[in-house]
C-alpha cells in the first residue's frame, strides 16, 4: 500500500483480517499501533491483546509516531506438539468433515521437520507425554507473534495491485479473536477495490493446507498466479475448488 510500484501482485494464503480493526498512528490511516488515554492525560500504545479484543479506543490526530516504538513489544509464540496438533485436529475431524483430508503419519513428518529446522526450539519444553523422567525435551515450535494493527479496512481498500486470496473451507483460525479466516477472507476480498482479484475457497482443507492433500491445489493455483497473474484463464471472481481441483464460480 505504501510502495505499490515495488509490488507486482499479492498472493494471500489464509490471511488474517479484522474488519473492525482500529486505525493507528498517524490518524486515521496509519500503520503503527493505536493508542489509549492514560489517567494522567497522556496516551499509551495499546497492547496486542487490547487491539484484538477491541478494548483500545483508537487514536487522535495529534499523537506522534514516537509512541509506536514503545508498543512493538515483540514476542515469540511457543507451541508444543500437542498444542499444534490440537489446533490442527479440530480442522480434520473425519466424522464431520473429510475422511481423507490428511495422509496418515503426516503430522509426525511435519513436527519432525519443524524440530529439525530449529536447533534452539527442539531443546525447549517438556519431554514427550509418558516418557521416563529425564528424557530429552519434545521441543516447541517458535513463531513470531504478529501484531494486527495497520492492516485495517481503510488500508485494505487502498490495495492497488492484482491480489489472490485462498483459504480452506475448514479453517478455524482467528475464531477466538473474533476474525475467523474462513469468514473474513471473503470480507477482505470485497474490501479490495482492484478489479484484478481472485478468491478461492478450497474444499476438504483447513488452515494447514500446505501440509494436507489439497496442497496440490495450492501449488497449482499459486504457480498459475505467479506466472500468469490468472488461474485457468480467470483474472477476477470468487470460486470454490472441489476435491479434484475443479473450479466452480461462487
């Protein structure tokens, strides 16, 4: 949005988008964190949780960008193997969703790959459940915590490059925070004013689509978009993708 001349296009997989996100500094279209008033008459930057929960009242035009420096407060989200699988398993229940959404054993493959690529993370956390006392840690997955400020409807409405949004129909990420991916991806698509835009809802997949059977659909669509700025000849519109990869207008 700030430098569209440097961007050819956007490919957004399972994007987080809050349709009621507050503007930041400088008001009203800033990318920096919103602020809140203090009892002494000054202002303080809102925390990530306050922004997510809608507890931050917003900003005023006279707030200076300097305040944003105190709000970054970067953290790392730590997730155990069980924590990751609990989130993933909620999206792959074969009794209510798809019986072949993931390949058998893929969760072990994914966790082992994450640990192999993080020398520090694999040395943290408790041992595996049921392991003898003194066993080596099972490890934790380390991910940079994101901050949702700056990505607001006014900012999204300024997107001026071709954009593709894709998400899995069973994606349940963002529900607890109030902006579920599977719902708000549609709102994001509608907010972007550019005529050259596509949206795909992929059947039998969730937030972890790159690790599921429908990853082949993701690979095909991303390849088409990155090479041609279109998918199977389409440059605009909303589509549902079935289990065989067929596109149907939504």
